[in-house]
C-alpha cells in the first residue's frame, strides 16, 4: 500500500500539497515534523507534515520527499489547530501562517548549484550556443546558481539546457540546503590529561621557567579552578593571566592545555534566581484580583481597567505566580518591544530564570532557542514575554495569557499576511488550551469595554493610583491665542517653557511628545510652492536634518537636501510642520545646558536601541526625552513630573472612525507617564482647538463619557463593535486596470450583499512603491454568519481571477480592520 503526506508549504497556496512516502517513513513521520520537498521546477522547500494518509492525489502525480529534517515534531497539534483558525478567520493561507509563525532558521531554502564536471570529456564542437555559454562561464567560476545561468543565457526556463549538459557530462548538479540554525558554543579549557598527576605537573612547571608567560597561564588556571570550581572559559583565563590568545594557543598545541566546547543559550539571565517575594497588594489591587478570579471561575475573559500607575503589573504577577505554581506556562503579551526591556528586569526580580523573551529584535538563533525551550518545556521557558509573534510558540500546557495595553493598534499585524490581531488570536489560543486570559489597559478599546458591559467579558477596575498618588493635572494651551499674541518660541508656548524651566530647576525630568519623526514632513519653495515628492509613493518627502536628506517613510527612498528649488531654481526652501528631530533641535537652543534624548524609529534601530535610551533616562543621565508614541506605552519612569504634548491636533484630525478613540488613548497614556511617585505630575497639551470634546474628556479623565459618545456614533454609522468590518485592498501598478478591477469586484459584492459595501475608494496615500491602491469596506451585521460571508467573498474572488486582465491585480483581505 502506498503512503502519502499532506504538507504545508511556506508559500501562499490555497490547498495542501501531497507527496508520496515509503512504509518505514510513514511509521516514523508525525504531524508537525519538517520535511524538505521538491516544488516547482528547481526549488526545494521546507514543508510541515499536516497529515499522513493513503489517498493519492487525483490531479497530479505525487513526488517523493527529499528528506526528513526532524526526529520529533517541532510544531504540536494545538498549534496546527490555532493556525487553521487564523488562516480561516483572517482569510489567508496556511502557508502564510506557517511562514510567519516559524523562526526563519527553521525554513531551509535550497540553492541548486551547478559545478563543472572535472571527469567528463567535453567536445566543444558538440555544444550548442547556449550550452557553450554555460560551459565557458564555468571555466572562470567554480560554480553557478540557477538564476545566474538564467541571466547568462537570457532565458527563464534553463532546465532543458542543464539536462542536456548533464547528459554530455559537462556539469554536475549539487543541491545545497542551508541549515541556518547554529547552536552557540563557548570555548572552555582544562589541563591536558598527560599532566594530571603531581609528578608530571612538577616537571611541566620546571620546564616552563624559561617561558614566564606560559607559566603564568598555567598558574592562573589553578587559581581559577580553586576559586570558582566550575569549567573555565578561555576568555576568563586570558583576563586572569593577562596574556594573549597566541600564548594559550601555543599551550593547547603542545597538549599542556585541552580545549573543549559547551553549548549555551544566547539569551541568559545572570542575576540571582528570583529571590524577592512578590509585593503585597493594596486593597484596590486585591479587590481587582478577586474580581478577575471570579471571572475565571465563570470561564470568562477578564478585562482589568486600571488607571495609569495603578499597579496593574503587580496584579499580573500574582496571577502568573498562581499559574506557575500549578505547573503551567504563562504568556505575557506586550504591544511594544520597548516595554519588554523595562518589564523583564521587574519580572526577573521575582521569577529569576523562569523567563524567556521572544520578539523580532532578537536574532534568528535566539528565537530558535526560545522555540526549542518552550517545545521541550524547559524551566527557563515557564514565562514567555513577547510582542505579538510570541503567540505562535509551541506551548503544550498554557495556563494564563496576559495581554497588557490591550487597546494598542500594534497588536494588529498589517503586512505581510496573516493580518491577525494578537489579542483576539490569544483568546482563541486560550480556548484551545483551556487557559485563562486577562486583558489590561488604562484606556480599554471600545470593543473590549463593550464586551464587558454586555457580559461577554468579566470586568475589574482600579481607579486609584498606587500609593494614592494624584492623577496628573492636565492643562490645555490655546496655540491660536499664543501665536496671535506672539508668545511662541518655535513650537513651544510660553506656558510649556515656564513648566520645563521649573521642572529642570527642581532636578526633575520631562517628556515631550510629538507623534511624527524626522525634522519636518514637508519642504516647500516659498516662491513657487513646489515641494519634493517621492517618485514611488504619493507622499511628500520628510526632511531629516541629522543626515541632511529627504526621506520617504513608506518606501525608504531618499535624496540629499537640494540647495535650490527643483521647479523654479529659487533658493527659498522652507519647512512646514515639525517632527521629533525639530523639537529636539529647538529645545537644545532654548535650554543649552539640559541633556536631551530622542526616542523614535530612527534612534532605536539596533538590537539594544530601546534599552540604551530607556536606561539612560531611568538613571537620570538625560533631563528630557523627546519621542513618538513609543513613549506612551506603559513605561514607568519615577522622576518624570512634566509631560508636554507638542500638538494634539495631528491626532484628532485624521480620516478614520477610530481617530477620536485613539487620540483619547494616546493622550491619556502619555499623560500617565507624569507624576508616578509622591508629587503630582503636570501635563501641558498644546492645541489650536483646546475646546475639542476629546481634549476635555482627557483633561477630566472621563473614559465613560468618551465611550458613550463613541458608541453612539458607531451605532449610527454601523461601525464596530455593533458591526464587523472586512477591508479589501486592491493593488496594481496600472491605474486604469486597478480602477476596472476594483469596480468589478465591488459590483459583485453589491449583487450578493446589497447593502454595507463602501467604495471602491482611494486611501489617503493612494500609491506606495509604484503600486496604486484602492479599498472596499464591507460592513457585516453581527447576526450575519461570518463564515458564509467569507465564502461568498472567496467565490467572487475566484470569478475575478478567471478574468485574464484582472489576474495580476493583488487582492488583500484585512478582517476586523483597525
């Protein structure tokens, strides 16, 4: 009987692909193991076994697999169920989920190499022109790749040529599969076995009297052995003896010392193993904890609504402690990598080595190690802290998921697929594991708060700050009035400058928030009005003063700052608008003695970018921190007494149904960084429209008022949470083709759904990387079955793809679009 496996390939295929396997392979293989399989004309992919069966494919002949890559499954069955749900719900393929979920080191890529056949007798006259070109190229190079051969002969399909060359014994093919993950090995050293006895040792030291440096190394080795009683690293021996690598190498070559390697994890915790006891909770925190436990007993997701600095983290820690004591794993999800830096040190004080961290700033190898630690249930992976990708790790006994700052937009993945929301996917994952979920925020998303009001979620509230510290005093400053009275210095109002001066005089710190990086978003010629645009996208180029260049924040295109206007040749170039770089620049002019740092995407590119800035600010090496929304998310700075919001209008006036909710959340969160210890903090909000409803609600901390108002508006216009939304984006490089395609698709949708179809419409930035974009939004009432709706949309897409001129148009689905 023939055996087959269905595999998931890391490419966007609608169906699983089938390969044939032998009887022994079918006994050995299990779902979740990786196999290398041939796919297409010359590619080898890493695929994941989904199921093993005996039914041959009807349409094609099943190929054999290339080789088996694992001894045991690297993905478990619960993960596969979760992936299946993500691919169904978010309308993408299993292959895309697989590619996104696995660390890239697990996805081997093959390169077929073409080598010269040294043994073959080649008759040059017998070679055709294109064959001769390949043969000649191999005289100059030891090997070629398939794509290089393609370029040499100027043909896409080069397999027939390669096959003829193999037959004529001109070339050999070598399939190289790169195993990308390499364990980290540390070099250790010990005394050679020949010198272990005392007599031999004495002889050795006698013989080394003329080589003082070598003698010093051997003596240092003994000192380290006596002192530490553990294996000795070569680097430690170098330091202790004050000698060079060369001296140690000479001793290893002589056999006096022996070198050996020990495999270690790249992410290590060096402190004392969690020797602190958890802080005892105050009455408000304890009450919230009891309410959360009550929700868990009713098998509900719990929403913890605690004002900024109310001590939500302590409540999470109690829950994590209970979970670990029950022998289960805990997952702590955060929206921003910057937050993990601060939180890790807090959690390590209590839980020591039980913590693993997983996010995109970690290297491939570090991510593989965390994956393996979770898979093998190592003690150091009992608590996993991470950004949204940490959802995909191979948990086997998850007991608790904490989603901190659950309202954050960063939990939603935008590109590439799967475009999932980590908060919602975490709730589904918890159902599969029978785990508990707690969502925490000072400004919950309207959906989550709505769910708690309708009884779907449990609800707990802490409305006092920890230690009864007062909420910050929020003051609104009218920029229109200040500008009219000529009281502005650059982008700083008189009121903000007074407060900054007082703060610095008192030895306290301040945060300045401006949600735009760079120096200025627009450079404009004051003579003719021309402003430089990106050639690939429909946006103006942002001026970055530090590098004296104009950059596009969508595609990365950049040019040097022109001296004169490209349109009229006048040297009258001026900047409009302002970003964090300009705020920092103006601040340095106004306060030359103050130390200022900046935290935005430009300054946090490196692996330790966040850590350096946050640590410097925590240790008060900086007086003022200027930054974008990275600053707003749950960071805890003890000495900050002032927060300045440079311009609140840029948040409010945004073409999006969530703009007001987001503004309230962002402004409340950034205000919450002020006055987290005894002294009351101050927040200055600069705006041209200080009487805006949202700004009033922020200044009085009126979350309920904002919620009721926003919910009423959304009920009127049928937006979430009273409706579901699917956004379909069409992408193509030809403007007319895109218009026709989007119109055709929208017409198909209207025929089926009749109402609730908006568009097609161009987004605010209608061209990115030379691709035009057009959106259609589908509003789905809560009573309408979501699965049937998606199937109807997919049927329209199948008809759409059957039209030849539309086949090249990309269709992107974004379910629960934020």
